[in-house]
C-alpha cells in the first residue's frame, strides 16, 4: 500500500527520462502519491527533476513542489523560468507559496508574483511576505472558510461550496462579525447535522483558541499540542481574522525543532544533512571542533604547569581521562534533563534553588558510588592511598561541579534568549573538562605534598 | 487568551481545596480548558487532585484524566475506587481508556471493565487490550463513523448524527462493504456539498492510505507526516476496518520519540523527568555513568603501561585531554548526522561505502585543520618537533577512527534492531576515547624511541 523506493525502480524512471518517454513516465507516476514522487526527486539531478515535474499534471506538480525540502527546491527551480514557477505557485496554498518565494532571488520573486494568474493568490502572498517565518504570521495560510455570524446554514454551505476548491482541509468554518472580527467557530460536523435554516449565531462555538500573528512558532506548536487542535485561527491585534495554521505545518515545526536541537547537542550548527556537500558539512562541524580543540590546548597548557608533579607521580596521568569523561557525562545528563523540562512549559516554573537541590542529591549518590569504586580499584592495583584519595575526591567534586554547570547553564542561556540546547554541546563539555582538570591537579598538588 | 499557571493562582486553588470550598472551586475551573486543569494537577498531591477532579463535571473530569501523563495518573488513581474510575473511563475515547487501564493493576483493570455502564465501550476496550502499545493497533481508537457503500447521503448524515456524541473529531466517514471491509473514505466536506440523494458509491474516495494493526508506531507517524493525514484507518489482514488513528496521538508519538532519543544520546535510560524522585533519576543515570567510569578505569590501566614513557616525557600527559575530547566530539557529530538520516526514511537507502567516503572526506578536512593548528601550538610553546608530530598524527588518526565508528555503529545497531540513538551516548564516546589513547600512546612509543 505504501510506496518503497528501490534502486531498480529509480533506474527505470531515470531511463524513461533519458529516453524522454513521456507517455510511460506519466503512467508510472499516476500510481504514486505526490509525496512519493517527492522522494524520487531527491535522488535526481536538477535537469531530470525538471523534466519529470513538467510531465505531470500542473496540480500534482504544484503539490510536489510545495512538499520539497527548501535546499533541493532552490536547486531544482534554478532550471525553471519565472512563468513556469508562477504556473505552479498559482495553485499553492498561500503559506507554501510564501515559503517557496522566500527562497528565490528577489527578481524571480517579483516576476512570479506579477505573473500569477490568480490575483487573489497574489494579494494573499503580498500579505504574508511581511511576516518572519518563525512566528504565527509566517506559518499561517490565508485559505479558510469564514461565515458571517448573521448567516444561516444554507449560506454557510454556499460559501463552503465557493471555497471548496481553494481550501483543501476545512476542519471548521470561522465565524466573524461585519468588521471581520473573529467571534468563534463552527465545526463541519455541526453544519452537517444542523437544519438548513438554523442561524450561525445560535449554534457556533464561542469558546475557542486563537493566536496573534506575532506569536513564536514554538509557542503555537505547544498550544496546538496542549489543546489537541487541528487548526488554529490567526488574528491581528484588533482581533480581525487573518488566516489559520493547520496541524500538518505544526508537525513539521515540531520535527524540525527536535532535529535541530539534537544537532545542536552534538555540536553541529545549521540544518545539515548527510547528503549535503562535504564543504557544507565541514562548515557545520568545524566551529565546534575548534572550540573543543581550544579547550584541549588550554588543558594541555594547564597540565603543562604540573609537569614537575607528573615526573614524580606519573600514575597521576592515568586518571586524566576518567576525570574528563565523568565531568562530561554528568554535565550532559544534567543539562538534558533541564532542557527537557524547559521545553515542557505546561507546569509551574521551578526555582533555580529547588532544581539545584534535587540535582545535588542525585550527584551525591552517583558521585559517591563512582568515587568509592575507583577508590577500590586504586588500592587493588597497588596505587598509594594518597593518590587514591586525590583521584576519588577529585571525582566527587567534578560530579558536583558538572551537575551545577549542567543545571545553571541551560537556565541562563534560556533567560538570555539563546537556544539552551547548545548547552549540552561541546562548549559546556569543554568547560566541564577544564574545571575537572583544575580540581584534580589542584587537589593533587596540595594533598600529595608535591 | 491562553492560561499561564502562577504560584499565586496555584496557592489560591490549593487554599480552596483545603477549605473544601466546592462552589468557588467550580467557578474557578469553569473558565479553564481541561488541558489547563491538567497543568494545575501536576503541581498537586494525590488527595488534592482527587478532590479537585471530583468537583468537576464528569465529562470534563474524564477529559482531564485522559490527558494526564501516565506516572502522575497512576499516582492519582491510587486514591480512586474502581467505581469512580469506571465512571470516567465510560466517557473516554477507547484508545485512551486502554492506555489508562494498562497502567492499572490487573484487579482494578478487570473491575473497571466489569463496572462500565457503556457496554459497547467495554467491548471496544477488550478488543484493544490485545495490542502492544507501540503498534498501530495499540494507537487506534474504535470510535469512528462508517457508512455502507450502498447508502446515500441522507443515511450517512443519519449515521453521523447517531455517532456524533461518541466521535469527537470526524475528519471523514469510512466507506465499507457488507462485510465491513474498508473500501475508501468520504470527507465531511463532500457530504456537506453533496445532494441528499447522492449515493455514497458515486462520490467516495477510493484512493486512500490505511495501515494494518501490526505496523510499528513510528512507521505510522512517518506515514501520516509524509502524506499530511489527519487520521488513518486501521484494518486487519482481511482488510476489515477495525479503528482509526488520529493526528493528535501521532503528534504525541513524535514528541515522545524525540525526547527519548535526546535522553538516550545524553546517556539517560527510560523516560525520566526533572521532577521525578532522586532515586528514579539516579537509576536512569547511574548505569551510563558506570559505563563511562569503566572506560576511565580501562584508560587508567592502559596509560599505566606507559608510566615509564611518561616519566621520560611528562609533556605527553598534557595532550591526553585533547585526544579524548576530539575523538568524542567527532564521534558524536558523525553519529548524529547518520541518525538523522536513518530517521528520515523517504529517500533511497545509501550504501555504507558511500556514507564512509563522504564522512572520510569531511574527516580529512577537519582533521588536517585541527592537527595543523595543534602542531603550530606545540612548536610555539617550545615542545620538541617529535612530540608535536606524535600529537598531530594521533589527532588525525583519532578523527578518522571516530568518523568510522560514528558512521558504522548507528548503522549496525539499526540493523540489529537496537535504537541507534544510544550510539551517540556515553558508550560510543567511551569506546572512541579508548581507541584514541591507544593510538596516541602507541604512536608515541614508536616515534619517540622510548
């Protein structure tokens, strides 16, 4: 039932494109959903993609172009004329149209808008181009069905019939007053079940959730998730209905957010993918590797001060790794738990102190267990009691310090308006490492009487 | 418009509960959405929560209980009798009912089912209890509206009217034959716009996506996301319509997956939250810290072999951290990129070799830049040329090895059916560290003529 792309099938399609066998190609594509064709396009060169898209029905082609990931779409569209692009954009939902146009050079953008046959679409697009892509206004589409509060069901259905082609998924009809101010909504279910002469005002739902154009995308996502909404209307400050955001766009926001947070945690900047060019991947990864390297150089410089000590007790060097990795692991664990609780905004905001106390309790248990085991190991392999004491007290201190840093850093970044996900990344790990070595060599210098 | 929980408001509500001021409490709660009340409950003790829930209208109470996170719900329900639970479960959607019952001891589960007033609900629940919670059958609800293919619109609307109370969000009417086999679907929009005497068979959509009961939850999520579906029908192997999965449940699957992947990456087992008990947090974190510790002990043992070398060239110890952290950082970056591409199943499966070649190209650039800088640093601070060469060639090798491990490990885990997200966690970092130290000391021993 669902389509699975294979190498053989791809070769077959590429072969048809090569031979310009439009007829067979059309038959092959007819059996597929637009989303499946999108998957095939990702495996093609721009020229092949252009040929394939142009063989399809314009409506299907439009759906596919709307579905494509921005980097590939930008690449493909370089081979399209503005006329061709406008033919497809004409059939887009307005939010998708704006996304596509924002990826284009300003000249192409203006040409496409000027060439749009559907002038209402052009007006919609010009309206939406004002908004940042990461606020509600940038996510909304203008396509929706609205009804005046004074209408009856018959008028509602008439309006629905008029808009049916433009508005793919209806969910609900929005109820407005004479000044286009949003008053509430009317579910399709209610319309189906109501008598034709029933007035809108007697059955519409006045208890509803809306967002203002300036709300951040993540806030909208959190809201739609919390209240299980399929669509949410967007209003301006005067309460005038401007558009709506549908759940499929929000699902995309959620997955993108999760993926970019994971990458940030791993020390990768920007939305890079495995099949991006070597150069793009290097750009995304090198900065954080350099941060780690700087940390390593600082650590080298720092440990250099204790070279004399190391000459006397070379066994000290053996515990550098465990100090570093324990600090790193505890720091990442702690900050991930804090991050998760920052992302979940439904509860009451816990104070910093309460968080720290709990984190310290966990640190105490974990730290004691680890230090005791390592203490035993040291005695077992015949190291001196003093060295064993130094290593284990350094470990315990490192667990506490890393717990502290892991708690405070994401909270501080969040307060400063920086994505706290980077707090689990190389930067914090590096800082934790350095603090750990400091504690270790400091304690060693003091306790080993060097 | 949206509710924000404050400490003051919470204290006010707790005060009302303390005073058993049911009347004021009811008025306060009336202005809130169920999801907001859920947020308040998370801040309460079980007894307070029970009192508050019992003051609410049973329907609202049911919605709130359905919405609660499992750990808190299990805690709260300990104070409820089976009669009370059954009164709420009676009004649940069947999928939520099964989730709740699965959290209960078997005795409570059977009592609640026996006590359910709505016997159809009891039958639905017994049907659904068979399925694992992470397959389509475990996500589906039995509540849906279906129409026989031989009906006309009037009959459809009649059926819709009958089911309207039970099926909160309709999306589409499912079209079945006389043997309950799923033939297609009919959107509400089409029903509204069609003439009352139109036959279902002449307008229903035969081109639709469904899933079988045994499909894994993530596959359903991926499918609904790829095809922008609001709901997907679930069938058995004979094609008989059994239920449907709605997008809100899938949004939950997606967020839970993302959150548990992030935690796995950070070396945390199980779905632990910041406000879980200290003991539970320790349990979730200690295992991976112990893995890291074992790695550290192994590293110590290993570096111990080279104690003689360190006595002669103590400056070698200074570069232990940079070797470890570079290996760790490169490994995490690489595996995160592979993980991301594994999660995105739309494209063609890239072969291991192609992946490795690209990864190695990135490794070559990053590795060369880092080794050259560190080489310069070594000469600058007056270290011997030989040591500088050892450190930089070890760094370059470590970058390659970590890229190799970071690519191969998640792929291998995925093939073995283990969640590859753990590959970015402490286990791999530890393995990378150990390999790194091995290369470093091995090279040193060889090149420094120790």
